[in-house]
RNA sequence: GGCUGAGUGGCAGAGUGGUUAUGCUGCGGUCUGCAAAACCGUUUACGCCGGUUCAAUUCCGACCUCAGCCUCCA
């Protein structure tokens, strides 16, 4: 198999050569659990789920780690606002996130570590960075010394000095160099905190990923993924931390980043009031529809999310589920036209369009599963969903009445019944002298 | 200002140095009591300007426009 993936480190599409072909190691930055996840958070989850499925298809073993960030100042704020313990907030939104992921047909990662379960390891990593003279202590903070790390900026193509000229944030007075970032910071009594060699406190933002990747995957990993906005500073800082702690410059071989999601052409933001949560969308659309919509644009391109994209995705899924009723051959393979585009830097749009060309239902099912689609039977898909208020029995009775009307050429009455059912989201089809119905999707 | 991308037909979205993407929508047709579904047909595509070439949407160069990042946002 010849798998190619775009590497942010080189800004090029590269052939994927694993560190160890027997076991692929992949880490993806997971959610900070302080609120409902929005549709933008769903994109990396779905994209890297496809990557996981593709890798699993090629290699005998893939270890996929996606963390839960449950230590963060945003969580503290949310807890304060609601007057609830922090663990209440983090548990609640972790559960909701899991539910969302399940609905989007995202497979569970092999490990889903939480920061609060990894404080010991984080502390020992910070200690190593200090021992290696890549960090310093000042005013109860442990700070990473950016000037001590020569390769700083290699992922985001930034020059240490030029970066500062554009800086628009006030520099904290405990920093030696403005680009230095926090590894450990002090906590007040009502903030979450742990005892450490540097006093009671909590980890900074970037260290948890470095630490958990090391704990669950080892010092060197094949793939590290996340949203494009994480390239700087988060991933740049991860590199600095891990390489400093390990005395080894080979932390991650392939950095993979997905593009942004816009809502109807506009950036999602609180000020525009156009943030849409996964949960809200799931009330209106099936999870598979949302999943297909997210995969209908190449993962590195910005995606323009909205009603029309979802409608289009709905139509495509209807078509695919319909094709699931085509004749079955003994062909039990995954279509080359579906897998090959995926092997070429996850070209999901091309892969999906080729899905529509598959004639054999068995091949279609196998191929679609690679994308995490067609997880149900056609009957389940087209069966009445809770959008309709009608009972199956009533529908059957009306159909019978319509058939009688048609036989006696009372087409006015027949059409009335059709309209009535249509208003209740039921579509009638007269096929081979029989009348079948299905829910409007 | 620096860095990274992107500009394709009504819309979404692939791809390619010369021959159909695909889907949705619109229009026309076959079918139907009417529909639906299915099938068939169909409408001006490749930001602008140069260059290379027998040939460029595709390669090269400049330009224009847009987006993201430049310290806690996926």
C-alpha cells in the first residue's frame, strides 16, 4: 500500500513511512470539556477517524490516542458561573462529547487519557526539561526557555525574533523572553491544583499533550493531528517540550492538520452568534448526514458548513442507502476507486463521489464503512423516524383507502390522501402495482 | 508586516499538459391516472496578465482577491 499524507513539517505531501510498520502510533488533540462541542470541533474528530480507519485497513496494529483536557481555566470559569464543582462540569461535557462522537459514527480511540489522571507524569516531564536546562523557575512559575531550543519555529515556519515584532499581547513580567510559555503555574486555594516540587499548582496548556503522548505511545510517534489553529503555538510548543525532555529531535514524524469550518461563509464566533453545537445539529439531521457533510470537502481546505451542504449530504446518503438494495455479487472487496483517493492524502470528496458509482451492494457497504458511512440497513435508514407524527397502522389504512379510490378511478380522493401523507413526511411510491411508502428524509 | 493556504460551471466539489469528474439544482424527455422513483438528454467552468509548449484550467513568473495563524480558539 502506498499511502501519502501532507506533512505540515515539510509543507509537502509525503509518502507515509512508518517508524514501525507493525504498529502505527497516532495522537490527536481532543476536546477541552467545558461546554457543548460545536460543529467545528467535530471536524478533526471525523477527519482523524477516517485516517484511523484507513491506517487500520493497511497496518496490522494502530494505537490511537485522543486526550480529554479536563484542566483548563475555561473549565474553572464555567464551574464558577454555574456554582458547580469542576468535576461536575468535566464529567458532564465528557459524556456529551462521547454521545456526539457516537452519533457521528466516530470510533473510540484506543486510549483517551485525561489530564487529571496524568499529573504525576506531567510533573516528571517538567522536571526533565528543567534538568536539561530548557526551563527555568520564576515567581512560582515554571517557564519553558524558548531561546534554549534551537529548532523553535520549525513547524510553523516562524523566526523567533520576527515573531516578537508582531506580538500584540502584553508580556508577563515573569518571562525572561516574551515567547516563553508556562509549564507549571501556581493555583490559588479555590483553583484545581496539585502538589509539585514548585509548589501547589497546575500544568500549563501545552505540556499535557507532550506528556500523554509519551506515556501512551512513547517518545517518538508517527502521526500527530489537530486543527490548523493548533500549529502555533500549541504544537510548536509541544515539539519544544518533548524534544527537550527526551534529548531527541524526533518527536513526531508526520504533523497533520485539518482546516477551518465556516458557518454559511462566516467564521463561527461568539460575537456573530453563529456557533452551532453538534447536539443542535443532531436534533435536525442524522449523525451520518453531518459526518458526510464534514467529509465532503478535503480535510485541509476550509469547509463552508450550512443548510444546503447538509441537504446535499442527505440526498447523497439516500442514494447510497438505496443502492444498498442492488444485487449482491460475491464481490466482498473494498472498491479501489474508494480506497485509492483515501490513500492519496485522504481525498474524501473524490472517494465519496466514487461511492455513488458502485453497483454491487456488498462492495458498496465495505467501501462506505471505510469512511464510516452506511452503518445501518437501508430499511432502518428509510424507516419512519420521529419526525413523523403518524403511526404505521394509520399509514397502511390510508394507503388501502387510496388504492380503493384509484381502482374506482376516484383520483381526486387518491391525491388528497397522497397530499395528506406528504404533509406528515410520508412519501408514496407506486411500484409494480404495489404501493410502498417511506419517510421523507 | 511575517508565515501558510485558496481562487473551477447556478451551488457544492474533484481532477488533469490535448479526450465525461461527481452530486445537488434548473430545463426538456421516457415512464405514470397524477406523482414518486428510475433512466436519457441538456445549459457559458477553470481570478487577471505574461512566459514555456504544437497545445495550459493544469508547468513557470508577476499581479489581484480571499481566508487562517502570529500566545490558551478545532
